[in-house]
C-alpha cells in the first residue's frame, strides 16, 4: 500500500495554511493526525495533490478553561485529552469518550480537530461535540467564523467547512452535568456499532437539562433534540427514559455494514442510549 | 516530484537523507537506514508491528509520511538497549515466553516500553488496554501481559533499591 | 578416577532435555529486532515486483495495455500471461492435482486475482506503474455460493476443464464440480440411521476464514546467471517441496535451485502453498538477471492467498434412547474457490475430514465430500489444524450437542457415555483410522471437576430462571468440547504431497568439542524448533541442549523434508531427530567401549555418558566420546560422529483434549464475555511445557477469533468484504480472555519419544468450545444450531429469532 | 443497494422528458461529470469524478438509455471503470407523472460497486448514493425549471 505522489507543505501559522488551501483548491487537504487520511491515501482511494501538514502551528495545540468555557485547539490529541487534568475536570465526558477511541498509538496522534472536521459519521468526537453544544472556529481567506457542531455536518464527509478553511479550535461550556459516553464496538480500534453521549442535569428530583447525541447511526452524527426534551421536566423515571430512547431512535437512520443489519443497529442503539442515560443519571 | 531533505535522529544518531515526502517512515527506516526491527503487518494502522517511539509517543510508522517525521527523534527496538544486550523488558519477554514467531515482538516491546514510562506500576487491565494497539497471532497475549507485568515489578524493585 | 558428582539429577538438569521449560534460543534475536524475515532481505541491485489484480470476481480479460506503465521511469518490465506462456508458466499445478493460473489467462475467476506482474526499481515506482496498467474486462456472472454453482444452468467457471468428466480425484458430475470423496459404509450407515430410536439432523456450516499470519507472504528470487544457480528466499512452510516444484516447473535442475525459508512471521497454513508471486519473482529474476522481491500487502493476503474452511456439513447422528450413539452420516459441500489449491496429502482431497467420528466409539459411519468451484480465492489450507481436522471436530462436537438436545440429555454425560474407552486403544474407527492411544474418560473427569461443572449447571439454571423473571438480560453458556486430533502426516504408504512421501528428516553432526549442529527438513514459524528439537537431542545424545544448534529451512544444507504444518514437526521430524540421535548413540557406544577397554555390550547409557555396567565410576561422557571420534583410531569404526535419519512414521498420532468455556452473553447487544476457559491437552510426552502452554494460548486465541467473528465474507458480486484488519477480526489483548491450561500425558506408543504434537489442538478444540458456549447459553430457550461466526449481530439475531427481545 | 425517491419539477412533462435526454443538461446535473459524449440517441459515454471527502475516483463509463416508454417512462443503465478504485454499475427507472405546469418525477435507482471502493467504502455507499442522486435531481429540477421560466 503505497500512496501516490503529493506536494508537502508544513506552514507555521494558520494564515499560511489557509493561503495554501486557497491556492490549491480541492487538490489540497489538511493533514492533522493522519490516521483516517493516510490509510486512504495508501489505498489510493484518496487523491491529494497538496498535503498541508499543520503540526507546526503552535496555536492549534493550545487548550484552556477560561471561566465557563473550554477551548481546545484542533491539534490537541486524544492522548492529551485523556491526560490533561484540567480538561478531564472541565469535561470528563471527553476523557471517557477518548479512552474508547481507536487504540493507544492512534490516540497519541489522533487529534480532536481531525476527528471532528473529517465528517466521518463513525468518528466519536462529532457526536460528543453536538452533545456538548460545541462551537467550531473555522479560519478561511476572509477571516474566522464559527459554526455550531449541531449545524456542521451535512452528510458523510460533507460538512460546513469549505475547501479553503481550517477548523482551528473548539469551544463549549464547561459542565457539571451527569455524563456518559457509551459505545458498542466489535473490538479495540473499530468504529462504533452504536454509541451515545449523554449529559443530564438534575435540579432536585427533576431533570433541568438533557442533551443526547449518537455516533454512527446515520450519515452524520445525530443530536436528538427530542430525546433530551423527553427528559427535561421529568424525574427521569423508567417511562421517561423509554420516551427519550424512542425519540432518539426516531432520529437515527443507520445503514447496514459488516457490523450488522439495520434492525440490529437500531436495537443496539436503543440499548446503548438507555445505558448512557442511566449512567449519566447516576452521576447527575 | 522533488525530493526533500530529511533530518531524523534515530536511536540517538543524526541521519540525513533525501526522500520523497510520500515515503512512509517505516520504509525510510527499513529500506534506507537498514533498521529492520519494526515490521509491516497490516498497513492500515491496526496491527502495531511497525510501532516505534517518535518524540516520546508510541507511533505506528506505517501511517506516518517521511515528511511528517522530518526533525523528529525516533527510537526503535534497536535503540532500547546497547546492541547485543537486552533490557529488562526484552529479558522478561524471553523469560515468560512472551513471543513466538517474533514478528510482532519489536513493536510490542517498543510499545510496552512507553507504556511503562507512563504507567510504571500497571494493573493487568491497564496492560491489556495499553497494549491493545498491537496484534499478536501466536501467543494469545497471556504471556505478553505476564512479561510486561514482570518487567514492571523488576523495574520498580530496581528503582526502590536505588532510592 | 572419575568423580561421580554431579548427581544424575544435576546432570539431567544441565542437559535441559525433555520435559524442561527451556527458555527459547530464538528470542535473543527477536527481542532485539534482529529477526531476518523475507522483507528484511536486501540484495544489491534488487528490483521489486507486484501485481495488477482484478477488481472483478469473474470477467473476461479483453485487453491489457502496459504502455503507459512501461513508459514510467524506473519500470523494468510488465509480465502478463502471454509472456509466461512460452515458458509454460502461465499456469501452475496445485497441491491438490488441479492447476491454477499464475497470471490471468483469458479470464479472471476471483477478486484480487493476479493479472499482470510489474517489475520496477522500487516499491513506489511499482505502485505508480500498477495504476497505469489498463485492463479491459468484460464482466461475467458471479457465483459465490457452492450450491448455486452446482445448479444445472450455472455459468461454467473453469472453461479450461470443459468436457472433462474426470478430475484428479475421480468423476466430476457437473461442470463446476471438482470431486466426490467418500469414506465409510454408506448403505450400512443409512440402515442404522433409518431404524434408529433417535436421530438428530443438522446443517453445520464452518465459514470461510483465513490464517492471516502477521507477516504476509513474499519471496526474493535471485538468478545467478554466472553460476546458473537460482536462490529463492521466501515464506515457505515447506521449502523442499517448493524446490522440487520450482525445478519441475522451470526445468532448472534441482541441485541448481536453493530455497531458503528465513525467519517466518507466522504461517498457520497460509504459507504452505505455492503462489503466483513466488513464480513471478523467479521468472522476473530470470528475465532481468537481477534479484526480484515480491511482498504482498495485507489486502492482497486476505483476498488472494489461501483461505481455510468453507465447509457446509450436513449431518445425521443416531442413538439409542439412552444415548448410545449408533451411527453417523456426513455430507459436505466444500467450497474450494476458483482453483482446487487445497494443501492436502494427494489421496485425501478432503484432508482428514474422516476423523469426524471424533472421540466417540461410533460403530458405523459414512462421509461424502463434494468439492465445488466458485468465484472465490483458491486455498483450503489447514489453518492451524491438521488437514480439515478442525472442520471434523467442529462438526462432531456440534452434532453431539444437537443429539443431546434431541435426547434431553446433559451433553457432558452424553460424551462420557460414548467415548472410546482406554482399553479399546489402539482403536479402529468406522472411517478407517487407527487411533494410537488415549484416555478420554480420565481427561474428561479432570476437566469437569476443574471447572466445577455441576455447580456451573446449577448456576446456569438459576440464571435462566432469573432471566425468565425479568431480573437479568445476561445468559450463561457452558461450552464443552472433547476433541481428537489426527496429526503427524504421515506414513509414506498413504500420505504424499505431489508424490513426495510425507516422511521427515534430521541430520546431526557432533563437533569434536562436544557441541553439535542438527539440521531438519521442517521450518519453524514461531513454534520454537531451535529450542525443542535441541531438547529431544539432548535427551537422546547427552549433550546439553544449549550446545546444539538447530538449523532448518535452507535446502542446500538441510536434509529433504516435507515441512511444517499439520502439527507434523514433532511427530515426524521430532521422531527423525530422536532416531538420528539413537544412531549417534549406537556409534558412541562402540567408541566408549573401545576407550573403556570393554566389550560394546558391557557399557550402558546413563544420561550424558556411557558407563561400564556395574561400575558407574568408569565412564566416558558424550563430550569425551565426541572428541575421541575425531582423534582416535577406533578399529572398525569410521572417524567422526554424524548421523542422518529419514523417518517414515508408522501411523499418525492422535492428540486429544477436553475444553470448557464459560461465557456470559448479553442478549440485547450480542456482546459476549468469557468468564473462564479451561483447556486440558494430552499431547503425549511433553518436550517443553512452557512452549506447549504458549502454543495452547495462541491456538485458543485463533479459535476465539474464528468462532466469534473472523471470516472472509463476500458479497453477491464477489467483493471481499473483509480485506483489512478493520473488518477481518483479530482480537487484541483486550478482547482475549485469560486461559487456564492443564494436561494429562498419554504417550504415543509408536513414536520414539511418545510425543504427539500440540500446536493445533487448541484451535481444533477451541472453536467448538467457544461455539458450544454460545449455543449452550440459548439451549434453554430453544436454540438448536446457529452458524458461526458468532459476532455481535449474529448472537443478537439468535436472541431475536427466539423472541427474546420482547 | 436500491434508492427510491420522487421530486416535483416545475416544468411540463415533455420538457422534463426531453431534458432527461439532453447530454448538456445531464452533464451539468451529474455531480462530478467532466464529459458526456453522445454516441447515438441511446448511447452515451461519460467521465465522472466521484468525490466524497478524501475519496476521489475517476470513472469512465458507458450509459445506455431506454426510451421505449416515452414520455412516461425512461430508464438507463450504466457501467463505469474507476481504475484502481474499482468499478461501478447501476441503473435507474424513472417515471414521469404529468401534473400540468409541473411534473412528478419518481425514480428507483440501483447501484453496485466492485473492487476497492466496495471493500473500503461499503459503509458509506448508501448515504453517498442518496446524497448524489438528491444532488442530481435538485440540480435537474433547478435547471429544467429555470429554462422553462425564462
């Protein structure tokens, strides 16, 4: 498995990276951790004439918690997300999910930016970001703009990010809500058969906020507004959870693949969403 | 397509060569620098036979372009101990029969080496999770896990003795 | 005066002979990254070759345009079938008596088939050139189902065989039929089954999978035009056979061909056959006069090299009301893919499938196997098992479980009731085998006691009750398996590969200072031959194992042997080593007697020396004898101390084992968890317990993979759906359970040291144990049988079909 | 893989039917279509670049139209070769329902892919095919509708 030739660029700042993208149009592609892109290039399924490696752009590696907002640079790796104590405290959901992504070696190089920008519905981070109601910062020729994670994904590999834009950072509100990332997969390193991210806030015995998102159950990540709404205002009893699960499933549209047929995926999705809700509740 | 000037520090030695940006790090090491310890098993970053250490991280070198590695510090199995000697981990793999055909072994030991840097006193579960990026077709992992746990104890004992 | 210290125990221990968990001598180089695998070989001026492969599973090749590829700087040549035809190398014989295209000749018959061979200065140029070869295909209808292949109007797959009603193994009754192979008494079996109290019937499918060693296949061929000598390094589990085939194919005299198997990164059967890559690298080297390397990538390996299994086994088993088995019938539809390239002894086109009566005393049985062509990759190798033994073991162990359901009996009890008894050995099976030795009841009882079988059953019924009350969604499965292997192929009278009898060999040379080198016809792929063969010899010739070098895999130096697969190294080459050692000892006895100035018959062997009978203080150690053999003129005895043995085993060996797998199953997600796995193996005399245990762990993990998810799956148009390690399941340390190993020791009566071989037992026995655990979990809910692999969705489907999802 | 959908096109049926046979319009509507050459009334040759995320494959293929059911029915079959990426083949049956000023277009499309693209991309095939056909018909509706209003 040998990739085709390409021109390699390693810009030192976002501006130069953007101008490279602008110059080469859809023949250029940003390289972050590379563990989705490089195998596809080696298989010669991805044709990239200009590879823009953003590893030297220091600003993309920064992450900080300021006030109520968590900022994570696009080049922060999953390994760092797991081992950064302040991030783990501000967003334990991300740590829990990161531990379930790929394998140790891949987590050393796999970045949060690559994971969310790739647009692969099987990636774990997009659903998480939708659950957290994250905002992505995109830099392009005309400056920076932001897009909500919940509005970013159009279909498999098609996102709101233009060919000449780079996703530079992610921001979301720090939360003390009960959390869970539940994922069923065939083995370490596999994509999810079904996965769910859940955040639940309880005010006394009543649910005051709930956010539920799912991975690999449609051609985009699925944030189910209805599922969250089914819990808010209730005491999250069995019937309420059942209603939330049903609402969540209603928003999915899984396809058959080697992980199993649609019927199975739907069923598992229901189980996984329920488990995630129950675990998040136990931590709320 | 033009070749680029590549500078690497491999097992403590500075190396310079011309390479196409697309060359994979595993090929640069194996075919240009004759460092054949890391192997190619799956080519899609699933098996870990090509694992080495790059800038303090365990990395699957079949999924790294030479260009990306430019300027990096790399340690392979060949750099874990003085040539002709075996370090604690290497010895533990031998002692506890942690290898059979030997093909996954360099990646396995290189990965375990980093794991023990980060978690010096791991549980069996931590070892199994920490080694889950490396496939072995021969051993069923039981003796690999045993080897790593034994190496950890030995290293910890040596550390305590030194303190 | 000789000192009698050290004691015999100390002297024995120093040898590190049989029974010693000697550390492996291979490990120093492997742990330091100094293994020498085929892709590590680098020769001056070496070129690189690789294939243009077909994306179609069945198509006519209308044209191949290589111009653009040849125009790329660094491309040396592109070979197609047309180039090979004048050399008569466009097709090659298979191990199963069929022939196979080396490069597509007119059409392609499976996805990934080799169409053209591009030779370039390096891999990168090669890959670029492959993209530039333009092949025009005309798509043909695809058959991936062996039953559809046998329909009257099915498309003809092998046009080259048109009109041939006889194949290598008898009559072909359809244009996509390869052979029907039968064993046993068909009528008598039908009579027994038709009149039986109880009959259980089931279709048991053992899905297609692949050995997938971590190292893919490859070769480096180097034709030295000056000396006329061809050297080929490659991933060969049987280097001598490759040399013979290479000579027959190329016309180069066999002495001018040197085949070398360097370190092999796992084989498991995948590296037994001869692949187009080997042939093309050789041709390319002859054509270019330069060394040519071919190393396939993982997708190539999974798509195009030897698969395993793919047996549809329709069975009937009959018994009396109280559970005594009276007869067994099995008909197999065997999907062999596009070419019959099974690696089996010539007379056994379905391998040793007729060991399918298993560990049971079954009075009458019949087996019929239909081999069928489809648009899938050729192969049919034994993946960590002796030829088709794992299919046989899976079949019988599933049939026993189904029969137990039919009888309403406990499956452990049903087994015990029907085991061949210890006093029946040597046992003649209804399908023609003579089982050498066994004590199944002892092993079985030991296994059941070890896991607390009765308590497990009690826990299981409590779990079922709790499930029915809605208190749990998790089931408990107890997977039982008692298997009997048949390994050590085999006696030359009935076992050969391409006409070569399946003996093996060992040649020993003792050096003057008391160390030695032994060369064998086998080749290790991780089994630790360099360690264990030295142990056999240490016990036989009294020199420390540490002083004995073992060398294999170089046909210029090693004696002819049939290679390593089918657990034959220990039973055959191990026996050859022991016999060669005995020849050394016989000569050493004469030398010792001369040195001690007594008659030959007045000295006796004592661990590492010959001593005068009745005077143990008068002795000559083996080291002393070795020295003397080179510097003393012993009357009537040639100088030197060397021996060679070619061992033709009188029978196969029959290792066996008792396995229990305890599994938890989540009925809602199909996720399983193995709580306990107990493996008792009886491989006769144990050479190195540490290595045996390692072999068992590894074999069980491959069994786990196969039973729980690993498959080569095709879609309807013949696309391989499992071409990377994302989809082809290989468990990591995380998914692999902890195993408990145990043993009994029933030596083989006919093997010089009583050893039987163990490398494959855990795969043979493991698959039914894992699969039976899944089935057993659902037995109380009405499951009879469900096909493997038991991946999550298929387990979920069992529960769903049983109405367990509400 | 089979896809079914329908779309209302703001143009009369004859116009819609004619446009389905117009290589220029088709080329504009087929996502990634670089070239569409008409060899006869029913034989076309196409060059299409399929681009989905990082995947980019160039297919060269032939399309055969079946116009026997005109003007209510229209079907096509095609096969394309994508080189190392593999191959694709498929077809679509289109039914037109006259709704006066507008036309209801119902289609059933089938597609099969082979080679690497099938091995590696199968989990994304359906959604991609859906997306691409939706893009085709959206563009088609836009162009055919536009030309009618001008």
